[in-house]
C-alpha cells in the first residue's frame, strides 16, 4: 500500500473505557493502554491512525476518537522526509494479525515488574507498542536492543526526548 502522507507524523498515547483497555492499565500500572501513529493523508484529506488493534490497520482519526481518549500526543524531532519514509515501511504490516499471545505475555511480565528482551511477537504479528517502538527505532529516537516496550515506556521516552513536542487538543497541521 502506498501512502499519500504529509507531516507531521505523531505518536499518540491513549486509553478507553473498554474492558481490555482497563485491564491493560491495571496490569501495567499505567493510565495508558494503547499507542498509535497518526499522519495526514493528502488523498483522503484527513488525519489517519495506524494501529495494532484486532490486526494492524489504518482508520480515520475521527472514527478512532469515538471510543478513545488521547492522554498525550507528540510531534517528533526527526526530519519529515525520514518520518514519512519510515511510515511507509510501517504500513507494510497492514493486515498482519494482532499478537494476542504476545500481549498477554507482556502484560503478565509487566504486572510483576519484569522485562522481556528480544523479539516479542512472532514474525508477521505486532502489538501496538512494538509497532511504535520499531517506528521510533527506525527514525533514530530509540536506541539499543529489541527490548519490548509498553506504551508507558514509550511515553516516558518521548517526554524526555529533546525536541519532541507535546501537542495538546485535537488540531493537526497538514
């Protein structure tokens, strides 16, 4: 799939009232249950969300907002061309299965404050934090091994990243 994206690409952290979201927050000691990537699609004329939720998919921002609450949203300090190139790589996962088994392993490990090192999901499957972590690695904001990150880990990373801009409200630049 080829995107017709324009900047900015943003990383959003969210939660909802859904039981899965509440369970993830409880198991990870966090107010965040989900991380996603947003971008403006020029051909569709709207902001789109790239997420791993019941499979890796792209949905309109307005539709996504109907059942979710944004906790924080960051514009990233990386060249726009690089971000859009890497975004194109990320969308190659579209249609991939959501790794429910990996999510359960991650949640149980995090509940007991343990970390997992290495590739967490089997090939061809992703969980939301893993997809966002891979994106951040490819644009040069996340270094080191392929340690699995929770949404909370990624929020802390961006909160401490020089040049990462916390964006408030629901406005997007095109």
